[in-house]
């Protein structure tokens, strides 16, 4: 069954993940790692081609910085 309010559902998922009361496996299914790797490949392609991936765009139209860093500020190897 489809969600009645997709935006409300996505906001709830985001909060569950951030607050660690939900997981990507729970939300994306048993192939969650493959799905996330596909997203990573897409983001890498955008970077390599000098494009801003929509997930890094801010409401102001700028791009978030630090996208190439982990949560503990270690550089992500490309």
C-alpha cells in the first residue's frame, strides 16, 4: 500500500535513521547494501563530471560542503 503522505513518510524515515531507532536494512530491504552502493556510484559519477548531486544541494541553491568526509572528518577514498 502506498503512503498517504510521501513527504511525511520520508521525514519519519530520516528521523528514525538519525536517531538510530531504524535501519537502512529495515527501510530498503535485504539488498540494502547494494542499493546504497548504487547511490554511492551515482554520487561519484556526478563528482567526476563536475556536477552537483541533488542530494547535496541546499535550499539556497548552493552545495553542502564536506560531502567527501566521513562523520569523523576522515577523507573518503575515491
